[in-house]
C-alpha cells in the first residue's frame, strides 16, 4: 500500500508543477512557456524551444522572467504537452 501512496503523492506533485506553467502570447510571432519549467527542460528543449532567462514579464514590462520561447505555430503542440 505504501508504494501506491508514494505514487499518488508523486502524481499530485507533478500536477502541481504542471499547473504552475503557462503558455502565453509573447510577441506577434512567438509564444512563451513560463512558470516552473525546470523539471521539463528536456521535454521543452526537444520540442525546439529556446530558453531565455530574461524575458519581459507580460504583467510588468520592467521585470524579467525566465521562460521558453516557441513559434506560435507550435502552440497547440506545446499545450498538449503541458
């Protein structure tokens, strides 16, 4: 039973991480994936994303945030993954 409990806790942990990631329209031609992306860096990299540690924060242009940039043509594919 303990193995099932640990598995459930891990699944809940992953869902919480995934729920903190967002796909946002970043520019006219690009989207950005922001939030807790560190655990998904290999997946996002394999989808040909470019990591940028200093993107403009969409809520406050003076702040910088980290995120992954993709062309808008990949938006649907990215949303399926996260």
